[in-house]
C-alpha cells in the first residue's frame, strides 16, 4: 500500500509570530500520536528558515510553494532550488493553478521547474486540474492529460517516483466547492492509468496522487478512502492547527 501523504499549502499567510504559533500547536498535537501518514507544511519563503528550525526533531517535512526554473541569475524576486535545499526543504509545489492563472505559467515552464527541482534533490508536488468552464465543456480528461504529458516530458521512470501528483480542480480551490469522492476518484484513476500508459504499471502503482480543493475535516475521510487518492494538498484548512490535525487523522 502507498503511504498516505498530507501537505499543507499556507499560500500567502502567516507572519513570523503566526508561524511559530501554528507549527508549535501542530507539533504539540502530533506528539501524542504515532502518525504513519507523511505530513509536510509549505509556508511562504519568509518563514522557511524559521519553520526548518521549528520542525527539527519532529516528523514534519518542509515544503516550499514555488521554485524558479534556472539555477541562479538575474531573476529579481525569484528563489532557486539551491536556496530551498539550503534551508532543509524536501518538497516544492509546482504548477499550482494560482501560478498558472495569475502568473501565466505554461506547461513547458512547469516542466523546466520540475526538472530543476529534481536536479537539486527536491521532490515536486506537481499540480494538475481543470477550470469550471473546462469541466462543463467535458474537457476535464483532455486538459489533465495535456498537463501530465507536457509537465512530465523528459522525466525518467526513476525520477518520476520522486514526484507527487496533486489533482486540484480549479473550480474547487478556495471556493468551498469540493469534488465529490466519486468525481475525484474518477480523475485520480484516469491519472494513474495515464501514468501507466506513459511509463508502466509499476510506476502507476507506486506514484502518490493527492486531492486538493476545499478539503476539510468533514469531507477528508470520504475522499481519502477512495482507492486512488493517497492524501491531500490542503489549502485554507491547514492554517488552523485543529482542522489540519483532524485531516491528518482522517488520512490515518
């Protein structure tokens, strides 16, 4: 069985003191449990160094929300994979719909980021998903297929297993709307079958596929019970230690 994985994407939330408060509370809750689910937190860049110190001697993993495709250079405001690695970052979110939409990140650019992350021994959380218009037009599978094929272009079988895929229907991110467990499972199954056709059965069985999109304590368990859903990429609910902890327990 694939180990469950829950990652919290803080987005543009939490200053220094709030970072200390959230991580301390989460660590305290987890300290009383022998959790087998892998748990990662993805704070903003400004909190990475502090978070790295705070999660020492805990089971929490550290992730970042973005990375640039180049190793270094004149890219004002950007962060390189080498910089992330120096702070103890293990995971990095790549291809999130907010990056695709607000910053016009293409599948080709996302592919470059994935390759750069792997080069520096970072594990990409590679996001795919359709908009509401695309779903209503019956384009869910074609959109996700294109994102997968172009995003994974040139990625070897061995490097594929360093990647976690996150299916995030854009229409369910931050809207309060959630894909039903069966809707989510349908796309997760499609992704796993597509990985099988691009690579092989072994790879498709091993790769983790997370669901993201208004996951909360009330719906997490039903989502995580689906055979092809291996956990969640959590947005708003991860900003509250109580709700994030309940979601982790749902994965257990």
